[in-house]
C-alpha cells in the first residue's frame, strides 16, 4: 500500500466583516474553484460532495484520490468544516505501472474571528490522506521510503493548495462583493 498523508495551516486577515467573510466562504461550488489539484466531481444531496485530488509526482506517478465530504455550517458564522464521510457510492480502485486511484479522506476547518470593523481573521487548516495500492512501478522500492517520499510531497502540495486558495479567493472577493451589492440594490428598487 501507498500511505499518503498531509496537512497545511494558515491564518490570514480577510477584508470584510465576519458575516460577509462567512457568506463568501460558505459556498462550496465557489470554494472548489480555488483549490488547485482538487476538483468537485459530484454533489450528493445538501452539502455532500465528492472531491478528487490529482497529482503527478516525481514526473512519473499519477495519484488520484477521491474524497467524500460533508460541509458543516454551525450557527453563529464562526466555523466552516468539511468532514470526511463514507456514505456515498464506492470508488473503484485502479492500478497501473505508474498510477493509482482510490478513496481517501479530506477535511478542512475555517475559524472566523472579528479582527476589526471591516476585517476578519480566518484560521484555516486542511488535511488529505489515503491508503492506495502502490503503482506497479514502485513495487521494488521499500515501503517506508515510498511512504516518506509520498508524505513529503503531499505536505508540500497541500501548502501549495492552501496558498493558492488564499491568493485566488482574495483576488476574487471584490468581484463577488460587487455582484452582491448589485443584487441588494436591485432588491431595493
């Protein structure tokens, strides 16, 4: 088996009140656009999604990890969680010489704190992992070496994903906010 695990954290200041920041980040379809290497592939009922992490590592090995999650939005506009669930249709495990596909887990949590009159501090963390069949091209490599390399790469990828998420969401916020203001103005007319 190929054991893949990684996590990343960051804290940042968002340029809006907590209620606005929370509304912006509570739309899973919008959030998925900001996640490089991860895409939303299906929706199951309210707030349940199938995500797919794909990456090519060491220039040769292709990893595809399907993760099923449920978005939790507790009252109070303070926490958004994605928690791993296993109640969705099964994933067919696939294996070739240089690729592996299977089911894993994905979770994230964002904590929202009032920072100032028009700012919110967001503490964000993300976790990804799974136990996948080892690509046939890796079968002669010691398992411990393969796992250590995979975990190092996954941690680096997650830091890259989290930083891209931050950069892309902050760049997109003014467009979203302008659209929101237009909707409010139209309702008042």
